[in-house]
């Protein structure tokens, strides 16, 4: 069955960096565009970034543009999100998403 498993979250000080990973299984990863979403406490889940199936096209929410980079390794069936210059408002549970399927999420906390 389809599985999406995020990892790499944690606590970081403002200005720091983290790299999230999403390991997938149960489908042909290279056939699907992939996405990252996040949900902060008390807020709606929001889209963060997308990448095409080949990795040739990406898109970002305005709030993370220039700070976050989405990438993928189709040979390893893994999606990534490199997060730099983190801000307290980036604190959220981060989810990877493929059409109709969500991972369980990984917590990112940015505070001093």
C-alpha cells in the first residue's frame, strides 16, 4: 500500500536550518508530482511547495520562497525539503502529500 514517512523535524533556533525527508513506498514515485504542506497550531493546513515528477519544475508559497528548497531523488524514492533561515512562524507539523495520500507528519519547532 502507499506509504509516506516523513523525518528530519526537530527544534531549531531562528535563523537555523533543517532538512526534511519523505520516504515513499507502494507506488512508482517517479510518476507523481509531490508536495509539502504544513499545519501550525490552531491554523488550517497550508501548501508549502511542489515538485514535478521529474524534478524539473518547482513551486513555493510566498511565505517560504527564497528560504526553502524542495527536491527529490527518484532513485531513492525520497522527497526532501531544505529549510534555511527558519523563523518562529515556520513552526508547524510538516506533511508530504501525493494525490490522495498524506504522511503522518514531522514536527518543526523554531524558537530561541
